C-alpha cells in the first residue's frame, strides 16, 4: 500500500506538577501552626525530592504500573512484557512499547 500511515500512536507524556504542589505546601507552611509545621516540612521535602526524578524514571514507573495492573511480574523488557504493555495501552505502537520497556528495565521501582 502506498501513502502515509494513518494510524495514530499513543505517546507517553511526562507531566510534572511538583512545582504547583510545592507552592501549595510552602504557602501552607507559611501559615502553619507549630503543631502542623513538622508534617508540612516533611511534605515539602518529599515534593522537593520529586523534582529530582528524571523523565526516563517517570516513564519507567508508568510502565511498571501498567504491567503490575495487568498482573505481569516478569522482566520489563521481555516479549511478554511488551505484549502486556500494548494490551494495557492499546494505542501504543510496537516501537514505542519496546523503547518504554527498555527504559523500564533500566529503572526498577
């Protein structure tokens, strides 16, 4: 067949909203009572740590979550994992699923 491939591909987009959450926690911390401060300071530290996670790690976490939801427990970069991932995310192309599974194998949660 000639022409362009009309299939659409599901892409995994990494969204980071830790900055919005951090601002909310900092705002609450500024107005916190002495009893609330320890918990909010811990929450602020956790949010700050979220800033250090790479996009590859976030994609790997997404893959591991999809595989776990499907009941798959084997290696993330196996043929069965790729098949399971594509069943969990039907619009995912084979090329993308392979790339994501390799990322997931590199980052075990």
